[in-house]
């Protein structure tokens, strides 16, 4: 497998979480920013089923914030080709978990030709950046100090 180049597509974070832990945590991180998962593609299973190829654990999630999507569509019905916002989890050759999200400023807001869309793109991008940051933040351990006390 070729070594990954500098990540040019979207924004990425390497996580201290296992792939399974990241899968479990992602829906809540998205929900905290107003997104829901409307599609989920298991590329590992799809590639195995469709073309018989073994591939790493790799999931693509279609995340949608309905209010922001509606706002974008109200400005330009053609932006539907850019929806939903993709968020990706995959496992590297070294067993590390990566999370990435589309950069809506590069897609939805590209060129700044429609200022209102650029503003929506910035808002979406800031929210997705917070999702990535939340995924990369260690989960505090539960306070066990009171266990065993009457």
C-alpha cells in the first residue's frame, strides 16, 4: 500500500481511540453540533462483497444538519450535489484511527460567488472542526472515588 501523502482532502485528526470506540463516539459528537447521520457506508464490506477485495476498516458517514442544509438549498438548489457532508473513519496500516471531514469552505463556499453560501460553509466547517476536536479529546474517566463508601 502506498504511504499516505499529506492530507489534501478535508480536515483530519489521528485519534487515540480504537476504531470501535471512534465508531461509538462519532454519532454523539455530530449530534452535539446539530448533525445526524443519514447514510453510512462500510467500504470494507462493500469492497469485499462487490469485487472480492480485502480492505482496511473504513466507514463513510453522510452527516446532515437539516437547518444548515435547508439554508444552503434556499440560496442555490444545485448545492444538493455536495450534500450530505462526509465524515470518514478509517484504520491506518499501523492500526491508528483517523477521522476526517469534508472542508465545506472548499466545496460549498468555493469561490465566494454566493456570499450567503460562503457563510453557511463557514458555519458548517466550524461545526465539523469542533466534531473532529471532540473526537480527538480524551474522554474523562468516571469518578470512582465514591465507590465502596456507604
